[in-house]
C-alpha cells in the first residue's frame, strides 16, 4: 500500500490516475476546517482506500540540524544554499527547470501551500490545530466512512481508545524518532499493543524499519504489516524511480531469503517463538 501526505507535492487526483493499487491518505488536522474538509473529499473522490490521521505531530519537534542549516521547503536562497547548488550543479538545474514547488492540497487555503519558504517545524507549529481531541478524530472517522487509522499510537490506552472511536487500524509510530527526544521505539511496546487490540484492528509497525529482518521481527510480534518513509525516500532521492524499485527488490529478497533460512514458508509461520529478548 502506498501512502501520501496532505503535505505532498503531487495531488491525490494525479496519483489515482497513475496507479490502481491500494492507497492511503495521511491526514494532518489543520486549524482551517475548510482545508480539512477539502482534503477529505478529494481523497474520497480519488478512491483512496484508507484515511490515516496523524496524531504524533501536533507541533514541530526541535530539529536542530534544520535550525542550524536554515532548511526550508522550498529551499531558501542563501550563501550556503548557493554554494550547495554550485558544487552540485544538477540541483541547480533541477531547481530552475522543473515545475514550481507547490503543495496542491493546501495551496488554495494557505500561502504555505505555494512557493513561500517555510520550515517544516514552523508549519506544524502554526498551521496545525493543537486543540485536536478524540472527538475530532471520531468525527473524521465517521465522515470518512471507510478504513480509518490513527498514525502515532504509542500506548495500550490510546490503542483501546482507537478501537472505541471506530478505527480499523493503528500505526504504532514515533514519527521516525524525529519529534519527541527520548521517545520509546515503536517496537518496544508493539507486543503489548498487539495483545490488547490485535484481534480488533490491524496493528502496523512504523519506524526504524531498515532491513528485512526488522520486518520479520515486527511481524513475529504480531504486527499485521510494517511501513516506512525513509525506507524508500533515500532511494528516491538517490536514484529516482529506479532507486525505489531497487530498494523494494532488496527488501523483498531479504524477506524471502531470511524466511527460508528460518524455515518459514508463509507469513503466518512468523510468531513470537522466533524471538529471544535480552534479560
């Protein structure tokens, strides 16, 4: 399943016209209710299969590297960025010859949806509704009317509450470890969450998935699936479509090879007897 964010640079309509495989829309709850309604209706009209509400990033984390480098999206032209363009000429060529930066789901509602320079942290901290609560999540689930997940669940209590509001899935995630410093890894509480709600909804492990063996460990604990962003985005940045295809081939080859080495012929063979934990 492919997931695309409300902050994507490609619209749900364009994605839907290109692929017919399962699709998930990652929803960020904005202060602008018109923007929220527009995102939901566009994803529904584009026949997306799942809506996932992000609940672990209601404000920007303290991304110190971004603060140090002055990183914004799109990039701000400074002496440092101009030097980067000069030493990596394809960056400059792409910047000048490719289409203008825009966020198609946002551009009709907020200026940050166009080519206005903004840091990710600043956007999250000012544009998202920090008063979002369980009732808002329940109302969004009801409006969507299909498969609905909460992305960023990190406790048994919240997992149980997700069941109560009608979710059909949860994504156990700490947003790639880029938000709350010192947060537990998703894998650390995966077992207790699966034990509590795994028979009521799909539990997906997200974050820290770098190898096929990481997927096998999460699936052995009872996760229904694994997901990741950097898992394919580094390959995309380095090699475009061919890079992503190569990365996915490597993950698949790892899964098949390692399952053979474990004596497993199907995913359902994966269980906790495969795992040992340090005392």
